[in-house]
């Protein structure tokens, strides 16, 4: 999935996802992956964000 993020001094925010009909605006803060995530996720991704209708997106 293609995503656009905005990086601020103290945050990372998912601002858009690419859907069937082009870019769709979003506004969700990302969190760092944590010990509660699987080992695979921790080794391959730095951030996660939950988006209604899409679920968790890791990047």
C-alpha cells in the first residue's frame, strides 16, 4: 500500500493512502512498534498506525 506521512519534531502522522480512486486523505498519528508486536514486525518495521477500514499499517 502506498502511503504519505508527515514528519514533525515529535510526531509522525499518516496523512494519505492510495486507494482505487487515487489518494485519500487521512489524519492518524503513528506509533513506534513495541515489544508487544511480533518479532517479525519489530525486525522489519519502525512504525505502525491503525486506520479504520484498513487495519494496522506498518512502515
